[in-house]
């Protein structure tokens, strides 16, 4: 059967595509984005399962760990906004999740000495210990899933994230 589209066009799964000068769809199995999505889902599912004994979700862990990482690298306790930015998390969601961590006694909010409107975040000893255990889980999972490809993949993901950030 002949192609029902006009010359230079090809039908896609949802109707006609644009002119032939546009990239031709190759199907989802040839899309890096499709596989990145599935790899991220698989990693997240395993990470979630392995964090359960710590009673942490991946988002809680990421925020908890970000508080510790930022404090160690900056020499001062981070603000909630700095933690949200570091973790790539929405500001409102960060606030809600951090409140859960505060309620659990893992994080403390303290007034900034220079600006009373700003709250600085500090890990409690329990939060620090739980963060260390979560980091070990994350490192082990990364080694298991990515092995020797971990560093080149990380560099690729960093470039993709930077390119996406510049485009937005």
C-alpha cells in the first residue's frame, strides 16, 4: 500500500508528521529519552525499596543528604532554598518534606543570625547517622547499576542537565 501522506511527509502513530526536513520519529525504543525515563524509574524503585528500612523516601533522603553536603562544603548551615536548589526540588514540596524531617527529629530549623526571616537547617546527630546510612545505600546502588560506566554516565547527565537548565 502506498504512503497515504503527501510527498515529504510520513504518518506517525498520532497522524501526519511535519515536513521531511523535521527529524523522523524512530519510535520510542530508539529514543534516548524513553530509556532515560525507564532507567530513572528502575533506579528510583530500587532506591525506594532499599531506603524503606530507614523509613526514608528517596526525596526525604535527597533533602536530608543535601543539608549535610551543603553544610560540609559551605562551612555554614544551608537555607531551605539552598537545599531545594541543590536537590533540584520544588520549593513548596521541599518545605513540606523538610517539616516531616524536622518532626522526626532529623533536621533542625534555626534562625539566621544576620536575617531573622531566614531559617538555617542543621542535621541532628540522628539525621547525620541516617544520612550516612542512606548515602551508603545510594553508593552501593550506583555501583551495582552503573558499575564502571558510572563516571561517564554522570558526566553525560551533568551535560544534559546543564543544557536543559540553559534552555529554560
